[in-house]
C-alpha cells in the first residue's frame, strides 16, 4: 500500500519540486544517486574502483519516443564510454541499458539499432552492455533483442526477475558460454496472474533460478542485497564447482555498502551499479519505496525542507 503510494508520488509534480530543490532532501538523494552528470558519476566510480569493486553505469534517462531522443541516448552513453576510457575505467565496466531508453516505444528495429550502437561503442573500449528488464509486457521483446545483439556481442548481459512465474523457463534460452545473466527479484508492480506476490515465493523462485544459472554455461550475476540469498549463492557456486571469478554479485550504489565491502574482502567479485543523470527523481522514489526505513529518513528531510 505504502509502496504503491510512493510509486504514485513519483508522478506528483509538487513533491518532485520539493525533492529536487530542497538542499536537505538532496542529501538523502546523494546516498542513492551518484550525480546529475558524467563527472559526478566518475567521482563516485573512482572511489568504488579504488575500494576493489567492479563498475556498472546506469544513465537515468527517459524512454526514447522518437528517432531524435533515441540518438541522444546513444550519444550520452558514447560520451560516458569516452570519459571512462580517458579515466582508465572502461575495461571490464558494464553499461546498464533499458530497452525503453533505447527506443522500444518507437519500434523494435530502432531499439535494436540503438542498443547495437551502444554495444559497439562499449566493445571498442573493453566494456559491455547488460539489458535491464522492465515490466512483464516487455520480456519477450527484450529477450529477442538480447538474442540478436549476442550474435555480434556475445558478452551482452540480460536481467531476469525471480518474481515472474515465467523466469525459470526463460533461463535455458539465455544461457550461452560467456554470456551474462543478472538475476534480480524484480522491482515493478506486477499482477498476480504473472508474478509471485509473497516474499517467500519470490525468494524460492530466486533460489531455483540461481541453481539453473550456477549449473549452466553462462556467467551468473547475482543482483541482490539480501544477505540470505547472498549466502545461498556462495554455497551454490561452491557446490557447482565455480571459482570466485566464475560468477559475480551486483549491488546498487548506496544500498548495503557494508555487505558489498565484506564480499570484496573475502575475494568475491562485486559490481556496483552507479546511477547518474538529470532524470534521477523516478529512480530515487523507487529506491525509497523498496524499504520502509528509507521512508522515515526521507520524510524527515522533506519536513525539515
Ligand atoms: C545490480 C542490480 C540491477 C537491477 N536490475 C533490475 C532490473 O533490470 N529490473 C528489475 O525489475 N529490477 C532490477 N533490480 C532491482 C531488484 O529487482 C530489487 O528490486 C532490488 O534489488 C531489491 O531487492 P533485494 O534483492 O535487494 O532484496 P530485498 O529483500 O528487497 O532487500 C534485501 C535487503 O537489502 C537492503 N535494501 C534493499 N533495497 C534497499 C533500498 N532501496 N534502500 C536501502 N536498503 C535496501 C535492505 O537491508 C533489505 O533488507 C536490480 C537490482 C540490482 C542490485
């Protein structure tokens, strides 16, 4: 209920005005958003890199609605990749890309062309792309796009959500040698006709999917901050004979930094997804909605503003 209200508030213009302007709420925002610009993202990325984390970048854009906005999205990511190369941070870095931002609302061909451009620019500097997963209506089209991209860029990753009933069945189709599959619980509001509702069922599905990934050919990427699932992933990887470099954990900037640090210290690969960009408001509200404790901090900052 509270979560739905907050997700609804993401579209409220007055609240958007307060959150984006008030200096105190900006402090809370800074915990979850690395910056408005590439240079803000790079400042935080450098610190994470020095602390032994791998990097993923998430430009917080809006869905491309025409050819011009699709081309602008590609250019922004080219600029990011250029800056990463200059900083010596491009090699092995990940670019997270949404098919909507790539142009799926225009048509599938535009999304494929734009995503292909980003994959090519990434490959030129030693980086790679992972496609984010949006709502269940986009799963088939996103899977089709990743399959086509992998013909030229086999390392291209895909995110799959354990809350969807279909995900266990989707895994076999995306496991290829060297290809990355990022397993997450899922963050959108989905109907019970397509998604598990209870945390317990979502977690059980996560573990079933985890087993399929760990026993398969691709590179499993475990995108969670849930310490119980992190422990299960470690155990399952060992059981399937995977070394610590044969899979990776991924976490979001500002969430569970202590857990990320302890995994790095124990020799695991941990990639942190660094979100940046001017359109950070919707992203920030989703992070707030994920955890009741965030709401309290956020509400206090708004009240003081
Ligand atoms: C790298 C990465 C990529 C992702 N990509 C996608 C995607 O493509 N599509 C998609 O639908 N979802 C994506 N997600 C989001 C994901 O689906 C979950 O919504 C999110 O990760 C929270 O779930 P959790 O597994 O951490 O478990 P939870 O049970 O939600 O959280 C476990 C613990 O982590 C901490 N925590 C979690 N979230 C927060 C927060 N916002 N603030 C503070 N503490 C928190 C808390 O301590 C909590 O108890 C991604 C997540 C990650 C880490």
